[in-house]
């Protein structure tokens, strides 16, 4: 059981790491099944391998493979930023008056909006040709698995909508009308479903590219678009880094805090943390993609 | 011996001859009473290999032995000497304090 769990955790390591050390590590995990600490060492080791910029295990990697992995990582970071950004937009949609009183809040929102626009354009420029190539490959090769991978984010989205609709439709029947705490009853499963959707959306491009094996010119284009995507992530991070603390301090002034409660403001800190968490790996992946594209 | 530094433990283990992962874990446990997890061990191996302090040899089946390089031996010697100076000084001071 522990050996099996250990082998599952090996999947957390970057692909080039698994190619270099995976077989040996699998052997070690079988010979010496890890305890709780050993399993934790696999998780922290995988995080370290993702964050470490260099290492001889990366050097033998072909340029196309390096670009593919870096572009996949950048896109995954963008998904995390998009989820946090959507949450930020929803929470602060009625903050116009407060932003008018605090020019710094307005400037920060502008930075976030510009970042979101740059990111969307970068994803379209870099991502759409890859989607077209993967779709053509799926049809040409009659590769059902590739088709399923391509459709997986849409399928996950549809399942989420179905879950939400099912919960709303089923509530009156279960409770004889909408009960007082129904919103909470709805929020928890839908939020978990949305997280699962985001995870599928973040991981699917990597799996699609691995299977579709796009040509180098498309990966090079996506790598350059990835530079803009990294810039967009930094802009969103800087915007949130200004917006959230300023809003927090503004709330101490009576009548200037706007319609947000303390809980909502605290959850904006969570969005900020998520974006900052994505920024580091995004910058590392962008640097890797740039190096591979120039090689 | 700095028991918190897996790289040092791995170098010290390989100073006794080439070993594969499992043999290193067993040797380090016997030598320093430290059980290195697989993530910690391979994190250290990857760092040491990137720095040219160890090198992999021909694999036998799933196991790939590693050996210390000349640069690795020099680095290990320097660090052990530094640790030895610290240990010697610390012990001398402790004894002096006990004597007074």
C-alpha cells in the first residue's frame, strides 16, 4: 500500500526528472516502502524539482520537450490566476465608489484588467494553433483518447453546470421549498466542483500536448506568447498586491470600506496568495520556455 | 557529522565505494542513524550530480549505482575538516568549562 502510494506520488515530479530518476526511485520505493515522512519527502522533493531552475536532469531534454512542458506549466499557472481573478472580480464588482475615493485602488484594478487582457490575448495567440493542431491530429489518427483529453475541460464545465442545476432543482423537493441555509448548501459542492474543473483545465493542455506532439514552430510561438502570459500574471499579482492591502486599510475608515464584509476581504487575501503562488513558477517556466525557444 | 545535510551524508556514504539508492539509505542509517526518504535522497543525488560531485555508473536492472568524483572527494574532505574543527573546539571548550 505504502509502496503503491509512493509510486503514485512519483507522478508529481517533472517529466524530465521522471525520465532520469523515475525508474530508480520506483525501485527504491519498492525495496524500502516509505512511511509518512518518506511520502512527505516525495511531495516536498517534487515541489523542489519543479521550482529548481537548473539541474543536469534537465539538460538532456530536447528543446521541443522543454518548450512543451514550460508552456503547459505557464498555462496551468494562468488557470490558477484566472480562478483567483474571477473571484476578485466577483467580490469587488460593486466597489466603484470606494475605488473612486482611492485612486490607488483604481490604478490597481486597471493593472489587473490590463493583465487579464494581455493574458487572454497571449493564450489565444499561443494556445489556439495548438488546439487546432491537436484537434486535427485526433481526427487524422482517429485517436479517441486525444479527443477526450481535448474535450475534458468542456466536459468538466458541463458536469459543473449540471451539478449546480441539479442542486437548485432538487432543493424544493428535499426541503419543501428553499431553506434559509440553502446558499451555503449550494456553495460548498459547487465550489469544490469548480476547483475540480480548474484542475482539469490546468492539467489537460499538458496531457494534450504530450499526446499530440505539436511541431516545434507552434511550440516556439506558444513559448513567445508565454512570455506575455508571464508578464500578464505579474501585472495581476502587482495589482492584487496593491488592491487588497489598500482595501483592507480603507475598511478601517468609517463609510469608506464599501459593501465588502470582513470575511469577503479576508478571502481576497486568499486570492492574492494564490496569484503570488502562481507567479514564481510562471516566471521560472517563462524563462525555461525562452531559453528553449532561442536554442 | 551534520545529520541535517543529506548531501553530506550521501557523499560520506559514497566515500566508502559506489552504491545504489537502497544501499545508500541502509548505509546512512547505520552510519548516522538517519533514514533518508526517497524524495530527500534523490533531491540530494540530483544536486550532487549537477554539481559534478558524484556520477552515475552503468545501471544493473532498475538500480543505478553512483560513485563519488575527485571533486566530490575534495569537497567532502573540506567539509569534514571544517566540521571536525568545530567539533574539536566545542569539545575543548566544554571540557574547560567542566574543569572550572
